[in-house]
């Protein structure tokens, strides 16, 4: 007879009781998408980030942890508590409360108290504003929470962690801000040289903190991400172990980032319910500007947990590998990477898609492993017609190139009276192509327009005849001009950048990243 999984007993942690397999059976277990054999609790999965075999941590019980959206009536923190307790159940209720208070208590600046991710109007559609956190991009929602989860999992173990992250722009700063001076944890961020906006670059290069390092990489984002992934199986892990340090990641592959993102889908629905836009059980569509597939995957998780989501529309820029995949079933990364005005979506390998494939393809680790192997060695994989049909039943898709993105920024301002950033503009455009009148469409807004003020200003008013030589100086001229022209205030965290000193100028070749990380660990954590 198969052992049945009992309901979790609150207040028990396998880590305070020297966990045995029997203890583990009380908790929701996680394992690699490529191998179901080795299981971990959520605390361990949060600390490890990525599985040894290169797979991503998943749980097979996602669909059993349902939340009735009609029962969500409190503020964001209440919704968060429901989702965290369901999926990270080896954290005590006190740990979850403290983490939520530290992550969201005062860090998000929204018009209404208690809000973290407000829903507002965008013409006939709705805008889920995810950019009110400390670095003005949606990654704050997850990266305010992840350090809380990690430091609580680490407490009392005597271990130390080096977080290594590759960023296409927004993750890096959000992670640096979240981990700044967190005891026992160091953070190293790599970004593609010349591949991030002037404001994004300044945000990272001015980062303070005794435990941080910021470094440009000679290569694009995919090169940097691959190099970071390879670190986990490289010889430096042994050298780090000798000084008591393990590697972890803050990339969107960590379940400690995925879970906080599920919260705002539920919370958006709560807001639509409270406003009478939907009645309990009515379906809603979401359009998500997508790069690594983390954000849209969180929406899929919310659906699996009982949120009445009809369609999740995957919006891409000119790097439309996901559009092609969802139309044809062939995921093919063998194509040039285009630099666009929505750089956080300039990605050819969307890591989190691996989780979606695992869950949707009947939780087959074997087939997931084969596909990822094919992607690595051949540069592509193809799913069969049955799986493609399953994917298409939920995921819509579309893309907008830079010209269409500029049009969308202009139309949002002129027709909807909303100032939106290029990533949001991609989603708005694709949402309009996929919206149907009978189901409300929620567009996820992932960054403040002021993070990309040059392109936003140019879309609305044309080039500014700037005399500034440095892109950073020009960025502030655009910031001021955009504020003057639109009357929309920039977030203080961005306008303050002009007075901050640049602290980080490191540049490294891909091959030298392991040694760079080792040096940082030795100087910051030893
Ligand atoms: C990271 C990011 C995205 C893409 O999110 P994924 O989870 O990688 O799909 C979109 N917009 C902005 C502004 C981002 O920073």
C-alpha cells in the first residue's frame, strides 16, 4: 500500500528535529524536474535554488493546495500568508508572518495603505501594477521576500551562502537591495556589458553593502546565465565548501521567488472581486510580458491552485522564441538574440518553461530531462501534438517588435492616459490582440516607465536634443523632460540616483566568472 500523505502538522520543522524521512512526510516535498527521487522540504529547496542535475525544484502536490479566491478579503499580506502557508509549509506561521512584515510592511509605496500590487484601469483592460517596490520593477515583489526565506532557513545551521545571479537588468538591482547586509549571505551579480539600460546600470553600480559585488560580463544575458548555471557543477563548489560556503541563486528559478509571484495573481482577483468587476468564480485573462517565464508560470500555478484563470497570454518582444514554440511546438534557440527596448525580455532560453512542461506533461521527469538535454546539445526540442494542445488550451501568445512597442507606449498615453514602460507596452499590444469582450483582461505592468525614460520619452515626443555625452547623464535629462511633459512623478528611488557615487566598475570574461566568485566569497564571507 502506498503511504498516504498526512496533513502537515503546524509548528514542526524537520530541521529542529534532525529530519528523518518520517518527519518529511508531514511536509510538502520538492524535487528536481529531471528526477523525482531525491526530495527536499521547501526550506532546503529555497537554500539550494537549483537542483544538482540542473533541474528546477517542483512539487507534485501543487494542485492539492487550493485556495478559494472568494475567501480572500483582507489586504495583500493576508493573501500572501495563505499562499506561503500552502506552499512553504515547513516554515512556522511566525516565520511566515515575520517574513511578510519585513518584505512588504513598508517597502512598497502605493497610494492606498496595505496595497502592494494595485490593479488600475488601462482603457477597457486592467493594469496590475507590480512596480511600486524599492527598485521600481516587479522583481522586487519576489526579491524582498526571498532573503527573508533564505535567512530564516539558514539560521542556526552554521552555513553561509554566496548568492550568484545573472541579470538582464532588473533582477540584479532587486536582489542586491533585498540581500544588502543580510548576515551570513553574500551576493554577486553579473550583467551583460552594454546590455542593460543606463538607469539599470546606475542602480547596480551604486549599490552599497559589505556583502555585495557587481560585475559586467563580456557576453549577452544567455551567456551570463549559462555561466552562472555551470558554476553549480564547477570545481569552485569544492573550494567554497572548504571555507564553509555553498552557492545559491536568486534567479527566478528559485522557488522562493516563484511562490511570492503567485500571490499577486490571487490578490489581483481579490481586487477585481471587491470592485465588482467579477463575481466569485468568473474567469479572468492575464497578459504577461515574458522573458524567463517565471512571472507567467506563477500565474499558471495560481490557476492550478484554484484561481479562475481562463488564459495566460505570453507576450514577447522581437526575441519571440516562445511565440514560435506555443504556435508550433518547436522550441528553437538557434537564432540571433536581438537587443530591444524591453531588455529584461531579451532572452532565448526561458528557464522556467521547464517547470511548466514538467507539470503539464503529467509530471514526467524523464521526458523533461530528454527535452532539456536536446535543448542543450542540439539547440532545440519538439513537443508532441498532445502536449502542444494542452499548452495552447491555457497559454495564448504574441509578440511586439520595437516599432510596435513604441506605438503601444504612445497609444497608452494618448488613448488611455497611462504612462507605461516598454515591457508593459509589449504586453498591452499583445493583450489587445488576444482580449475578448466577455472576460476581463489584466495586463501585468512590470516596471516604472522611469526605468526606461529615454525610450518612453522618445516614443511620446521624439528625440531630445541632449548634449550629455554619457548615457547616464542623458538618462537624467530624459527623466526630467518626461516628468515635465507628462506631470507624472518619477519614483524617488530613481531620481535619487543622480547623487550616488559609482562603486562598481568590474568587467570580466565569461571564463573568469568562477574565479571572480571565489574571490568575492573569500573576501566577503571567509
Ligand atoms: C524580468 C522582467 C520581465 C520578465 O519576467 P520573467 O519572469 O523573466 O518572464 C518583464 N518585465 C520586466 C520589467 C522585468 O524586469
